[in-house]
C-alpha cells in the first residue's frame, strides 16, 4: 500500500492542476495597454497642452491692440467739443511699439492742441525704450518663461510616465507572484487531500495507525488555510491590477477569471547596462525640471536687472491728412510730433533688492540641484546593488529548492520501504512548498528591481 501511495504522490507532484482553459496576458502587452490608455498617460499629454496654452497666452502680450475713443460735450445747444480717435498699436519682439491713429476733432471750445484738419489727421510712428526695457521687458520675459515652462512640461510628462511604468510593473509581477503562490498551494492541498484519503484507507485496512490519519488531516487543514490566504492575496492583486486597465474610450476594464499572467521564471536573460544607466542620471527628469526652474529664475533676474537702468522712452510720429502724405514726410522737418520721457529712482533700493533676491533664489535652487543629483546617483547605486544581490539570491535559492526536492524524494523512498514516517514526509514536503513560495517572491522582486533601477536612472517605458 505504501508503494502505491508513493507512486500516486509522485504523479500528483508532476501534475498541472489548472484544468480550465486560460488566456495569457503577457507583460509587454499589459505595459503597452497601460501606456496607451491609462488616465495618467492622458494627464501626461494634457501637460503638453498646458505648456502650449501657456506660450499662447504669453504671445498674447504681442497681439496688436485696436482702440477707439469718442468724447463729445453739448451744452445749451452748443457743441463744446466732439473728439474722435481710432488707432492700432503693434508690440514687437525687439521692444519697439509701432502705432498708427486717425483723429477727427471739432467744436466751439476745442483745445487748440487738438485742432486738426476738417477731414481728420493721420499719424504713424513708433515708440522705443532706449534705457530700461531695451534688452528685456515684462512681455518678452513672460514669453521666455512660458517657453521654458512648455519645455518643462515635456519633462514632466516623462516623469509621470516613468512613475506609471514603475507602479504598473510592480502590480503586474505581484499579480504573477500571487498567481504562482496560489498554484503552488493548490497543488499542496491536492497532495494533502490525496494523502489523507490514502492514509485513511490504509488505517481502515490495518496498515497504518490512527495517529497517522490525524497527522494527514492536520496537514490538510493547514494547507487549506494557507490556500485561502493565497486566494485572498490573489484576489487583492487582481483588484489592484484592474485600476491600471482602461479601454480606448477611457472606461475601466476588469480582468476575467480566465486571464493569467506571464510566468515569473520567463525572460530572466534581461540584463542592465550599468554604465549607460549611470550616464542617464545626468538627464534625469527631476534634474531637468530643476534646470528649467533655474532658467526661469535667470530670466527673472535679468528682468529685475533691467529695473536698475533709467527709463528712457522715445516716441515719434509722422502726421498727414492722407496716406499719400506719408511718402513726402521727412524726419524733424514738418508734420510730425515726438517726445521723450526720462525718469529713474535715486537710490534704486527696490531694484537692487529685487536683483539680490533673484540671485539668492538661483543659488538656493542650484544647491538643491547639486544635492538632488547626489541623492539620485546614490539611489541608482543602491538599486543596482539590490538587483545584483537578488540575482545571486535567486540562483542560490534555486539550488536550495532542488536540494529540498531531492531530500523529499529520498524521504518518500524511505517511507516506501518503511524506514520513515508520514510526519517526516510532511515536514520535507512543507519545506519544499515554502521554498517554492520564497523563490516566487525572489523572482517577482527581481523583475520589479529592473524597473526600479531604470526609474532611478530616469528611464521608464
């Protein structure tokens, strides 16, 4: 009877207990689905749109301005004045404002300086800052900062996708580990059930003692308890994974019970180019985002520096009754108006304080960047070491599992010839199952560590 038990146990050990048909969801397919349809991917794309809209808004500072004024006064049947003006102002990137206007003024009490020909007066000219604002003004600074922000949104998009890649990878391999653990423990329960029934039958035939049935039943209950915990962990892993699965229309999807993950022990040939990863840290998204912040602060510092320069604004306009009159106009000979404005603070305390504050912000941010780079490089080295150690542990524990399986096979042979007990066979078998669960955990950690290492280097999908 013992020989029959041994043969049937060996058969069960090699059996695949998954009877129903299943569909495989490979890691690559899953990650591509996440990259294309996960809400965070959509948010990453929205970041780019926000950058584009920021630049568009800043470019609005250079939009031509069309204006019109009407000012009229009538009192006691007398038109004191009737002033009408329309014009356009066109800012340019060089800090020069082009302008053109048409005015038509009449009235009994019109201010003499507002008197124009009856048909109206045209003017066309420009105003330019010769002091403060010549190199950089608020409009140009806002546009430059918006362009920097637009560039930073591309890096922010990369950062979001890198985080998504890491989280999605961890969930997938935790799901695969939970699936493998459930499979192992299901196999253990099947073995324990078969052993209990066989031992019970042997007891009824008088070949085994009653205590052996208690031992077999105790093992069955223990394994059923562990399988229940594994089933719960597998269910939780599926629920977490469902939060990362969305369809093309933006609706969440649920994994069917017939869908299974890729095997934990497939594709372990993937290596890491250590030197390439170390070089990639220099372009880490977090460092690039800090660089863009520094560039924006530099624009602010340059703008504040312009405020120390005195304001000198020169304005000049040609005057004519018709457009053909502009062709004959010459500078400072006839039919023109011009002016110049000059003003400046005496001590410049506000401007100098603003420049000093801007420089302090840059120094503070630069120090933060230097510290962040050291932290990122340290994190990468930690993850590289962790990846290396996990590789070694996986190799070591794989050999340990083989040894424990060999010990179990030997114990079962001894049990067959009556030199061992059911207790020892169970103990060996428990060790094998525990070691297989540990091996699954190491395999999942190694898969996740690859993603962690790439994330530490600033890489993702």
